[in-house]
C-alpha cells in the first residue's frame, strides 16, 4: 500500500515538531538510564532497549487515541508508551516495580508498560501472544460498531510463533479493525532474521492473505513512520480491514540487559547501526531545515533532564508492594448463587438429560444477558451445535453475531475470548475451548496467560469467560477423545474448575459460571450427556455456588470422594457394598475442583474415619493426590486407615473397548478398594 504524506519536516507545525523531539529525547534518556537502576540494585532487572525503533514507536503512540483505540504494546515499547501519554514517573515506577506502578503494581516483569484504564493493555511476556487478543478486541469493535482501531505491536521474530499466524488469519477472515505492527530490527535475541524466515521482510509471509494490506516503512525515520501509521489507521477506519505495518528498524544495543550482543555482532555492524541512530537523524534535520536553533533544542533537552530528575525522585519515594497483597486479585468474587439455599436439592418435575440441561441453560443465559456470546469449532451451522449438539439451536435463536464458528485454532479461540472481554466488563463469553478436552493443549499458552491476567494487572482486568470442555472417557474414543485433564489445569491459580455429575448441577454451575467474573473451566462428562442415571428434574433458574460439595449418599463407615463420571460408579459400588456387607458408605460429589470445599471433605472423613478418593484421571499425578494429601495433613488423627485412591492406570486410554476398560476405573475396582479399606 502506498503511504500518504501527512507529515514532512517542512510542513509540520513547530509545536508538533517540538513535542516529538521532547518525547524522543525523554524516551532515550530513560532508555539509557534504565540499566543504571539494576547496577544500583534499585530494580529494572529486565530492560529491552528500544533505541533504533524511535520513529515507529513515536508514531504508534501519536496515532493512538485512548478514548477510542486499544493498544497492545510489547516489552520494547517504552517510547510507544510515552508517546501514548504515559509519564516518565510511570515508566520508572514500572521499571523499579513499585506498588503504584500503573501497569501491574510491581507484579509483572519490568519493561511491560501498560495503563489498562487508558486501553493500553497489560500483556504477557510470551512474545506475540497478544496479537490474537488484539483480534478479540477487534471482534468486539465489530459487534458493537465501535469507532476506533486496535494496534498490536511486536518484534519481527515473534511472527515465527504459530499463534501470530492464527491472529492474522482470524483478523483477515473476520475483517477486523486491527493494525499489526512488526518492529523489525533483524534479531530475535541473538537469532538473526535469516534463521526465522525465508523472506527478507517478514510481513511478506502474509502477502497472499485476502482482506489484508501491508505497508512497509522506515521505522528509524519519524516522518515515514508517522505517515505509515496514519495511512494504516485511516485505511482501517474506512475499510474495516486489518493492516500490517512492517517497520524497518535497527537494534543499537543488546537485546536486553542480560544479553551481550558483542558475542554475535561484529564491530562493523555495531558501528553501522550507531550511525543510523534515529534520534540523531531527527535532531540534525531540525537544524538543517532551520526549524529550530541549537539553543532551542538544548532548552528542550534541559527540560527533559528536569522531568527525568523529578520522576526519578518521585518514583524512589513511592511505596514498595506489600507482601500480604500476593493473595489479592487471584480470582474475582463469584456471582452469588443464592436463589436456592444450600441443602435444597429435592426437585419436582420431569427429569432432563444432562445435555438438555446445558442447552436450556445456555439459551436462558443468552436471553438473560444480551452481551453473552459463544463460539467454538463445528458448532454453529443451522441446527448443529458442536460435535455433541450441546449448543443446538442457539444460532437460530440468537443470530450469527452472538453464536458463531471459530477456526480450528484452539489458541485463537481462547485468546479472542480474552481480548473481546477487554472491551467491556458486561460481556460474558462462553467458548468450546476444544471439541474434546484432549485437544485443549494448543490453547494452554493462552489459558495460562489468561489465568494470571487479573493478578498480573493488579485487579484492573479479568477475562470473563466460561471454557466448556467435553471431558473423560467411557465412550470408546481412545487417544485425544477420552483423556482427563483437570488435574493439569488445577495447578494454575486464577481459574475455577467445575465438574458436574448430574443434570441439575450442570445447569446450576453453568449459570453461575456465566454470570461470574473471571475464568471458569466447565468440564462436561460427555459419557453422561444422555445417560439416564445423570438425568434429574431442574428448577427454573437453578443456581449452584462454587466450592460447595454435595453429599450424594449419606454414610458412616467410609467416605468416597469423587466427581464427574466416577460419581455414578461410586454410587453403584456403595449400594453393592451395603447389600453384601452392610457397610454404610458416604458418597461426596465435590462438583467444584477449584475452589474446593475442604470443609465438606474433612467433615465427611472425620465422620467415617476412612477415605477413598475416586476419579477418572490417572492415579499418578491426578487431582486425587491433592485430595489425599489434604486429608492426610488436616484429618490424620481422624483416620482409621490410610487414604486410598482409585483412578486410571498410568497409560493413555486405548481405543479398543477392551483396552479402555483395562485403563479406566470401574465399579469392581472401587468396590474392592473400599472393601479393603473397611477391613483395614
């Protein structure tokens, strides 16, 4: 795309030129000063200098309008942040990790500049992963007819990541108003560009994408960069289509203060990039074209010295984070599921299947909140709703703007949910994170990032999304269709995980999940979708609180602690034991893995003095190990026998039904383990 000429040295007003020089000088002074904070043990242990990227970073910040646009900077975007309006004091507060740092309150790595209240987003250290989040914000712009653009900024080497391709593929497919800026300095730490991509310009990798314009500019030159960014913004606003701006930069210094570029760059190259210093070039132009005198520029430079001196003094005096605050903003407060008081579980009326409970609850919540959306794979074509038809009929009733297919790109599915929820906290998003839980692994990068968004931003942003995952076996699905993954997901703070066993709990927990702020992973035992034993009557607008277990069967001799598919196996084993031995077995369905109802578990164990933990996942490394450890640690004196566990073998789940049966827990295994515990 041809760049329009909005600015030149001759035709830009003097006030603007002065402001640009002030920002360029301020940024460079902070950039050069940052390593000294580490040397003085004051902080800034990670600093990625931006020198050589001056033109494009100034331009990004100058075209950004905080009232309309959203900006996703990366860790080298110090000047971008300053140009967008952040102050020198705020930059230093971030660098030395103070409690008043607007980016994260000292929680996130230095050089990750953000101001969420201005739509300058707090992003991860996972390079380039915010590109898909930016696409998610662009989707919200589309859905809400919002005037503005989304800017995603990153280095050229991050484009080697597959999720960047997913972001650009999604943005071009959906026609999203996003400007993807590639700041190309030729290196990914020490890896030269030739080892990253075959094209000399990485943006050319996308030249075959429909609905995409590519602009090449000199990222070292202020005017070329300004004209490129304004051209891009004007195009996006008029066409609604995405743009890539490839900015040719140089990296004057090492990648970061932990890197030594002299080990992989020779003297000639390092001297060459110094000659192309953008700040020096801009200063020479101002003098050559007689727009400023030497005295005028020195006055600006002295003003900048005073700004940095005052900012340094104020930042050093700012408070440090309080160690007690580490527990703040891990999870937002959940929706208060108070309509059905605890303990009321006897329902009247026609029994409904678990799959119908989910479908009807989704429809009810979409009627309840018009800002609710759902997307996933293979789920929104006519009457089809996912591989299991859980969302059947939603698109027909609520339209394609709220119910739609996603690409087969699990990372993009989760990332755009994160991004879209950044637009407005009233938005609630339900996603099929993968058609089967086993396929969720490509999305783990975005899942992990999302789980610490609330904590990392110091409470300024939390993704409001429910991630539905069809989980578990007993369907003859084999690999990638029968595994259990909740034990792995439970290791990450910042998310809820629920796993219902019956239709009423499925409905109640889904309603609470959608209405709550924050992330909830909603595990659906697919073998129970149509199972008669999981069917129950469901009251209108049924609600179930998080972190509340449910006693499925009262007992006094042994506690079976379980969830999901194995709840029903435990109930059958308990019935068999009582008939054959007279033993009274309590079955406790925890329903909620995170948060966990420790009180109910410990109360049951203290009553029966014996604990059998049962789940479908592998015994080794499964969530049952956490339950067993908790019981042993906190109720040891009440135990009359060791805590036992029953689960799958430490193998994948086989496809042949004979192999599947050999792997997964069954009634007989539970029965025998309980019998041995009772006899201990």
